């Protein structure tokens, strides 16, 4: 399959408190075929969100390259491939209605105003919130607000959707419902999705493949989730994949703890 996202030898460092560079991503490389749903998992501080921000073109890499549909990602530079971003928190503007929050993104995309109404309607239909278009965010539940956030990301009809732990702040019942709805949306739209999560179970349930990041910002392993959909919560095949991911992360932690400090 044609790769939609190509990451090559990606390195990201930040200045440390002692003045030395702190490695966050260490020569990360992977490819995402078009139309796939891929999750990146790993411990807190392993660079998951930084990776997503570099792919989105929000943060520059220290070294290495990222390509979307064959085009290099450069911070501040427009590109042909449209990208939708779903943040951990909904980040809605509380003084605007649901409809106006989505139109805010459409305006930034320079889409013709005549198309806004149809785009808003289609996006809200995908997340089952058509009747809430004139509601204000503070009138919505946490799950509904995140649905609006997903609708906002999809309204520009992006080729790539980046999602940064979008359900981590929700209760488990709401999160489980939104995971099922996200799978329906993905199957209907065929978007390429890079999904960041700290939950191994969530990654296994949603993804076609999983990128496991170690505590040092390296790719510890890439695993395929070769389990047919729809997937049952207690499917033994899913449990075996989850077990494999846990073994990889445990091994990585043991090895990293055994290394002497730099």
C-alpha cells in the first residue's frame, strides 16, 4: 500500500535544566499506509505528543524528516495534504456555538463560505450531533464536547487525522462509546489516522497496527493487530496482542533501568 505518512530517523531534543540537550525522540522511523488506523503507545514522557506535533507541522524536528503524501512537512508552510487534529481536551471556544466552532476552522482553511453549511452538517452527522449545532459548549457533556472536536477536525475533509489521547479525560463508559463511534467514522471515511494513547487496551481495540515507543524515545517494536472487525471486548486474539505489547514494554523498561546513567 502507498504510504501516507513517512517518518525517517526523526530526532527531537529540548534543552535540559543543566544546559545539556535532552533527547525526546531518538531516530524514530515508521510508515503509515493510506487509510490505516495506527496507534502509538508508550510511557509518559516518551515523546508521543511531541511526535504528533512534529507530524502536524506544529513543532520542528531537530533532525530527520516527515513526509505526508510525499511532501515534506515544514513548520509554518502550507502543504497539499490536509491534516485534522483532535487534541486531548476539546479546546472549543465557549462563546461560539457548535456550528461556529466548526466554521472557525473552515475559515482558516480558506474553504469557500458557500460550502460551510454542507461541511458543518456532514461533520455533525458523523458524530451524531446534528441537533446541537446552535448549542454552546458549556451546555454539552464532556463526551459531546469531544464529539464536536472530532467533527471540527473532519470538517475540512482531511487526508490525515491526528489524535492525541482524545478519550483520556473521559469516564470509561463514555470513552468506550466514543471508541465504537470513532471506529464507525473511520470505516465510513477511510481516513489515515495516527492515534496517540497511553492505554494498551485502547490501542489494541482500535488499531490495525501499533507503534510501541520506549522510555528513551525509540521505536521499541511495531506490531500488527490482525484481528477481524467488529472486535469483541473479550476476544482472546485481542488479549494475545495486548499481552505481546505489555511484554515489549516490560522488557524495554527492564533494559533501560539496567543501563548506567549517561
